[in-house]
């Protein structure tokens, strides 16, 4: 009996857009989430690994033939292509190779990089636009390109900007025509310079721009002064230190990118299970048996730990039936909501253990059928909340739900950047992040802006000799990021005012007469 031929897997060519992972299409994320193999240039594979399945085989810089072999063996594969698959030379080369291999494939278009970069630079591309990938000298029909009506948008290495500008002028474009060049487009490292075709080369050299770039030529460049929305964001270009747990740092980094910041993620804390699971196991059994009147959560990590214990024994949110829930703040309440639970008590004022204690009700034997509180928390938590609850008449099962451990020191260049003032701001979300960062990397430089999520974290920072500049009214990460942005905007305004006053004072100062 003849053996059946193995059915080939699926192959998708995925356009990754201009650089910002937020510009991936929905279809691109779907393909990445389900692909068994993810291949492409090493930089793209590394950048998009968070979107891939956890068990996917990553094949950076793999030969097309190797990926084809995987697909013929029945596996689904995604090959990453920068920009739009059919809009780049690399994508067209790949398509031709697959055509020769006679292997069916799907094209997942990506956001067209040159047009997206122009939009991020605040340059309108409405009207007649010619988009090209500028080849090496001699391979581009400069006469036809220069004669194109409307704006020109070209992809090219920044170091070739002067030669391209000269070629366009030599073939008929006006030397005084507006032109701009953008590098690292759509990312927080984006930089744009503008001038004319005649001056652009010197401007690019003076700004020391390098790497792949987008050149825009035409009257559309004039809109940049009014529409530069990305580079004018409040934290644009600022390097902001994010010292958190490995799992939480990514969320904060993404939030900072929305403000235009360049986040530097330095894990300072690792979260691990308690050394002995027995106390948590007893508490979970007590929860199911109806032992508690309240469960008080003082962090999102505590919610996560309890949820994992419940799910580990086949239980879900229904285990909290009849139990009142307290959350130290809105972030912890949101974590409970993700589990299908609503917090009965969230401090309206200070979102800390002290704030929770201030609003926690006293035990009343007439109205409270039970007198016991389950308090799952970190091994290093203070005793303030436990002592306060007992003073209010409650019996407390204080249970270590998780341990916080200090992370390994970051690489030497990062430590030097932190201590040497090459970090513009640092966001601290707990006292332990402050202590651990100082312990593994040293104190941030005096000129670094220090932002702390709440009074307790600010007090720890002050104890360690740090000047605290920002503390939000609400102890949440979004509020902390917003407060940092507000502080930076005000500081820039003050610096500009002081510079203007200094310039006026210098201009008004009588000049010394020189005797002849």
C-alpha cells in the first residue's frame, strides 16, 4: 500500500511595517500567534518574539530553503519582511524564490513604511505622491523621478541623502524645493531634519543622522511645523528607567512609549512562590469552607498568586462567593476585575496599606457573621496593615502568597548610564524597586528626574538620598506616567523662560568700551 504524501503546512509572508510594533496589522498578529516557525532578519525576529507563540521555533536569518523544508514537513511558518512585503526589494526577492519552489503562500501586507514615517514626522502625503525605494546610483531613473508631479517619498540610507538630492536637482527639481529626512521613523528614537534639496546634505551631516531613512521632497514638508504630533509628545526622546518585575516592566514601557519616551527596562525584582506552599493551601481551603469575612489584596501580584492557587486545584472566582473583597488601589481592583470579581472596598484617598486601613470597617459582632480576614501578600510586606486590622477587632490570617527576590545586576553599560546621568528619568512603583535598583545598579545621577508612585515609595527614595520630583495624586502607573509628563512639560517651559531671561539680560548689559 502506497504511503500518503504528507500535507504541507501554511506559509505566510508577514509585512511588519515601519518599526513600531503597534502598527502591526491584526492579521499579522494572528499569524504570529499561531505560526510554529517564525523566520526573518534577526532584528525583526527579536523585536516580534513577544507576539509569537511561546513554543514557536525562532529561525533568525534562516535561508528561505530551510523554511520551505519546515513547511513541506507540515509546519506553519511566518517569514517576516520589514515594511510591506510587495513594496520592498527584499520582499520581491523572497516572492520570486518561493515561486521557483512552487510553494503556495499568503501575503500579509504591512503598513507602507515611507508613508507611515512621513505621517509620524507630521508631513501630509495627500495628493499626488510618488513612493520609491532609491537604489544605488545608476539603478534609478532620476530623470523620470525628478519629473514626477507632486511630492516624492524615498527610502534610502541617510548617508546617501546628499547624493540623491543632488541627482534630483541635476535632473530638473528646484534646488530650493523643501525636503526633509527622517531616521528611525515611528519609534521613540525618531529624528527629523528639514531644509531644501540644496541644503539637506549639510543639514543631515550636521545632525549626524545614520541608518535607514525616509526622504520627502515637495511642498508637503511645510506642514511639519503644524502637524509634528509624534516628536512633540511630552516625553519624546527622554530615556526613562523602568525598574519593575520582568512581567510588569513591559506594560509600563508600552505606556511610556505612548508619551514618546524611550523606556530602559531594568528588572529589579523577581516574583517567586513561597518557600512553603502549606500556608496558602490552608488559606485556600479556608476560603472555600467559608472561614473568611474579608480577603484583602495589597498588590496585583497577590491577586495573581491567589488566582493561580485556585486554578491549580480546579477552582475559579466562585470560590469567593459570600466573601467581601478589599483592594489597596485601582490597579489591584482592575486585576480582580480580570478574574471576574468586584472589589467591595478601594480607598478613595491614599491608595496604600495605610489608606486601606483608614477606610477598613471595624469588626461588629452584630453585623459581621465572621471575624476573620485573609491577607495574602509579599514576604517583605510591613506589619502596619496586620496590626491595624487587629486593632479594629479582626483576626488576621497573614499568609505569604509570594516572595520578592532581587534580580541580577544589569550589564555594565546600563549601570554606567544610570550613574553617569545618561538616563533622563526613573519611575519607581514600590519601595523594593528603589532599594533593589540602588543595590544592583547604584544611585541614579542627581540630574535624573525621580518619579515615585506613592508616599511610601517616595520616603524610601529619600532615605536612600534621592531627590523625589514627582508623586501623583493617585497611586497607579498610568497616573505616575501622566504626572511625569506634566512635570517635564513644566520644566521645559521654565528652562525656556530662564534661557530667554538670560539672553535678554546679556543683551541689555552695557558693552565695555575698548580704548584705542
